[in-house]
């Protein structure tokens, strides 16, 4: 066959109205009804948006499009009234406010922003609508831009309980709808990149100089009244901080980290619910939910490096204390008893102590779970290790990933039926650990997994491994809810929920080295560097604990069932909501 010059055939942009894109080894097709530009701008949304089709080749993509039923993909109205329209979409029912305008029901942020109410039946939604209209609004501030650069903690599963608010309350989300990048956005990005290249000092000067202009420059969703409201709060808090002993430079730095643009977007609200970090000027009444005291100082003080820190000597300590003592701080809610004890000690303030509200966190109880039914003696025993929600590779160390691999290397020699699944992105590791993975029966899953896939992963496992530096509350409770006995560490906070021999097994070696509560100083002490090499004591404890669960099936069954029973009776969303409602009631007087 003679080959010569050949014109390049461009990949088609569209087919039958669908926009086509070839990337990440697949061909993606966006139906005409989908906002392709917005889906592409939102990180990861293309891979999980149910309206986006994908195939391995162009020919397969065209075949999928030819079979596509556009009508089946559109919401269907099945009822309405009281300012809401009840629609069925992809097998689920929603009550959509008539005032909401265009809402992408496939995007959770859109549903929250529009105030969409999910339900199991038309009758249930018809009853829920008047309750929602009569409920007191609480602004969930996790959407603020400042949280996007703070580990995106506003989207953390810890705050999934906001999808089921306490009776008498409803969470609102006032985030402005997304829009295409404007010339101003592109200019700002270029200026920001330039500022980074010329150094931290110039960047700090740039942001400081921008502060007064931010109050007057036009911004969608920010009213003139909101500008004056936030400006007054900014000035008032600045004066308070200086009077309370916070230096002028430290005061401006503290106010800068609250992110002025976020405060302008938030505007004036009756009550605001903040997640982990007190990102506010105190312009609205607010309630905050925290896991540990350190996040109150973020990003000026960060977790993992507080083993030798004296928070009370920090130049920002007076600022945080003043913010918490302010009348507009109504409650500090925590699911850790240790935190409820540390915070009043840290600040030495009766006013702060009265605001602390403690309640154990709750998670939903899944219908499918691991029952540990009888199996053949040589049936595989599946161990499960999961990295953090944000899947930062370095968190592999903090979760005890090195110790898990070292322990598994010993366990598989004793028990040929043992298997390990690691849902994680791997950091840079020595070849020694890659050889453990390559030698067999270690499955590493490093990709997005849907909620259904994660449920299958939990329900199909037998033991959950969490030898972490400290508690990871959502991972722990979710594993327990699926009936998995957890082999966890004695790191800070873990034993508030994990009871050795009752609903799991506790491995010693973390407390006092990687994390511990300093009750005299009121601080959580952490030294994450301890996790960057495997701890022999933790490895030995893992081998011993997992060996017991492999050899003693009845113990595995008893601990797993007790773990699920504890979630069903003690760690429920209902009990958590009772405490949250009490905090909101107090905030509203």
C-alpha cells in the first residue's frame, strides 16, 4: 500500500446537536439541553454529570447519541401549588420553587441555591412545601469563595447534614448563579499570576491596596446596602481588634483572610452557618461548626504543626477571641467532646464557654450493609482503606497508609485469603511500597467513585482500616454504618466514637506522638511528620488486630453489628439536629 501526503481530518465539534469533546481517553457528548461551558468550567463535573454521555471512540459516541431519548432526560411536572412545581427527574421527585428560574437538577449546588426540596412521594412534598415556607432561614455559608481555597471544606461530607435541616429551619444558599468568565475575571487572573511571580510581599501589597476599591467596584449580586453593611462591620471589627491588643499589621492581615469579596457576596442575613473557619467580619449573627480548635485560626495557623505552638502567644489570638466573644457569635457547635472542653480553656473566657454546644455527629443508615453471613473457610477477607474526602495524595500518610501496606505485607503471608483495597491517590513512595502493591492482592482505586460505587465498596468489605494520626469522623461513622468493624488508632478523638472490643479494635501508638490534647493550654497538639515513616508499634498493632478478625469470624460479626447498632441508636442525624436546633434557637433568641 502506497502512503503519502494526507490531509488531517479534524475531530468533529458536534453530532446531531450534541457537542463533542475528545479528552481523558474518551469521547464526551453534551446534549443541547446541558450547559456545556459551565460543566467544563466546574472541576470534575464532566465526569459525574448524568446528562453527559461518553464512549471510547467517535463511532461508539455517535451510536450512543442515536439511541439517546431526549424526552426521558427532561424533568416531568407531576404536581404543584403554593409557589412550587413538583417534578420527577431521573426517578427522583423534587419540589422546585417557581421563583427559582432555570435550575439544573443534576447539580447539587443548583438545587441548594434554588431551595429545591427532595422527597419520596408527591404527597410528602406537598406536605413539606408549607413547612419549608414557614421554617426560619439559616444561610449556609459553605459556598463562599474563601472556602474554595481552604480545602473546599464547605463541601466536606461532614456538613452533609445540612441536606436534612432541623425541624423549623431551612438552609438557604445565596450564591450567585455561575457565569462565564468575563474580561475582568481574566484580567484579575493575570494580575494574580503576576503577583505570585514577583513574590509574597508584592502580592500582599496588591491585596491590601485593593481593599478600598472592592467596596466600590461593581460586582453582580452585591447591593449598595450590602457594601455599607460590610464596610461598617469591617471598620467596627478593626477598631475592636486594635483595642483588644491585636497589632495594626496583624489586624489587617486577619481581616484580609476573611476575604472581603466573600463577605460582600454574603451581604446581610438573619443567621449564618459557618463551616470550620470563622470567615466573617461579624456583620451577621452566626453559628460555626468545628471539629477542633485549630481551624478557628486557619489559615494563619494550620493543623499538623501545633506540637510546639503557643496559640495564646500568637499575634492573631486576640482577633479570634474578640470574634468569638462578639455578640453576633451565637454558638460554637462541635461533635467532639474534647473540643468542647479545650475551647473554653484556650480562650479563658466565660463568654466563649457559654457558646459551646456539644453533640455527637450523626450519619444516615444505609439500607445495604455487611452482615458478615457465614462463608467458606477459604473465602476472601476484604480490608478497606480510604484516603480523605479531598483525595490529597499526601493525606495517605496521615491516614496511616504506610502502616497499612507494611501490615498487609505480613498478613498476606499468614492468610492467603486476605485482600486489600485502597481508595486513594498514591503519593511519591519508595520502591519498597510499590513492590508490596505489585506482589498481589492490593487494589488501588484512584478515580472518582459515585455514591453507589462507594456504597458497594463499603458493603462488600469486611474490615475498615483507619490507623490515622487523628479522628476522621465521617469516614469512621460511615464505615460503622455499613457494619464494618473498624481497626483504628488511638489518635486524638478516635476513642470518643471507637470503643475497643465494643464496636471495633484500637491500635496504640499515635496518641502523644502524632496528636494529643493539651488540656492545660486548651490546644490540640499535632505533629504530622510522625506519619511520614511507618511506626513499628502501629504496624504490629494492625497485624495483631486484623489477625484476630480474620481468625475469629464471630468477633468480626459481633463488632460490625454493634458498630452499625451504635450509628442507628447513638450517632443519628436526628440527635445531631436536636443540638443544632438548640443552637439556632439560642441564636434567634
